[in-house]
């Protein structure tokens, strides 16, 4: 019995991840990805029309942290304290994904240079990130999900993007471990969480 379409897509994404890790983005061709997935190049076009669409799927697969956390909370698998811990763990995980962060910034650059397919994908991705992270902040700090939590989510995402870019450029004005420690304290310390709550309520 043959693989399902979902299985083949998974194989293609896995092959792309492996090729990027071994060869780099520029040397990862559609033929290399097809060979790695065990399919013909023609079959590859049935699932992905361009190399960039495959690369975006690789990033999308690796950057579903916020969505996964919120799905676990909605399913009753996490309480509020566990949600805060999961947010901290997700932050640390994102910062450690150097190859994925490098690919993310490469694709974002391609979108800014005029790749409309990537532009639309990134617009949707950032909208999802703001929505999920704002909901996470709302629950973690016990405040209504409002324009304030969305603004906080927006600033958080901006910080993460800038932080990852500086990390890839090996800029360490503020040591990563110190910044992670402070952010962790905000989420894990009840008093600091109360301060965050009061700030968001004092509008």
C-alpha cells in the first residue's frame, strides 16, 4: 500500500530539512529534495510548486510552538502555571533553533524582495502568532484578551525576531542566558505576573 499524500508531504519536508542542514539553502535544489524523499521531481511539483514553498513549510513545521502550547491548554492538558512554563520553554526552544531561524530570516528577506507567495504566507503566519501569543498572555496573566495583550504579543514577536537576528550575527550585547532568566522570572514569579496584570489593566 502506497504512502498517503500527507505521508509524502512529510517526507518532502524531512528531506528538505536534511538537505538544508547538510548542503545549505543555496545548494538545496528541488532535485536533491525529490531524491531525498524518494520521489521524482515531477511528483514533487504535485505537492509544492516552488523551492521557497517547501522551505516555508520547513519553517512552518518548526515554528508551531505557540499554536501547540495553546492547543494543549484548550485540551485541558495544561493549567495556568504549566502554560507559563510552556511559554518559557517555547521561548528557549525558538532561540536554540539557529538553522531554522536562519532559514526564517532568509525567507522573510525573499518575501520583502517581492515573492508574493511568501509575502502572503508570512502575513498569515504573523497574524496567527499574534492571535495565539495574545491568548497565551491573557491566560497566563489572568487578564482579558484585548488590544493590550495583542500589543504585548506584537512586541514579544518583534523582540524574538530581533533577538534571533542578533544571535545569528553573533552580537551579544546582553548575554542570552541573562535575558532568558529575566523573561522566565516575569512568567514564573507570581508577583511579577501581578505587576504585568496591573499594567495591562491600567489603561
